[in-house]
C-alpha cells in the first residue's frame, strides 16, 4: 500500500515535470519562429526595398506575392506568435507552481511579476525628470 502511494506521487511529479519541460520547449520553438519572422521583415524592409513582388515559401513551394501583402501576413503571424508565447509563459508559471507544490517546495516569490506598461514607464520618467 505504501509503495503504491509512493509510485503514485512519483508519477504525478514526473508528469508535472514533463509538462513544464514540454512547455519550455514549445516556447523556444515559437521564439525561434518569431526570430525568423523578424529577420524576414527586416529583409523586406532593407534588402528588398525596391522590389514590388517577393517569393514566399509555403510548405515546399515558392509563390510570388506583393510585398505589402507579404509584410502584412508576417506581421499578423508575428502578433499571433507573441500571443501564444505570452499564454505559454503564463501557463508555465502555473505549471511550475504546481510542480513545486507537489515537491513540497515553497511557491516562487517574485515570479508572478509583470512588466510596466508604456504609460507607467512614461509616468515614472516624468517624475524622475523633475
């Protein structure tokens, strides 16, 4: 009976740890894709400034698209990636707290902080300049 309970506990901890690792890997993969999109936007802006149509890779084929439409598609994809990464980071915090709870560790302090908004930064800068 005791061995069964220990096995159940270890299984829960292992599943929670795997969930955390899978979440971290997904964030890394999405961040890699986001960086590739950023590079593509930069190339459209600087290297292909004079061209009206550009070749875009969809799966295993290249299609010529108008530059403006391509830029718009990449920016939409970039926004979607940002949202997904933020959601995954928030879920990661919850999963880490669950893992720590299962392991009997205290909850991480200062981990649920959020960055200042642009308005808050401007207000602080305004106060500092006085």
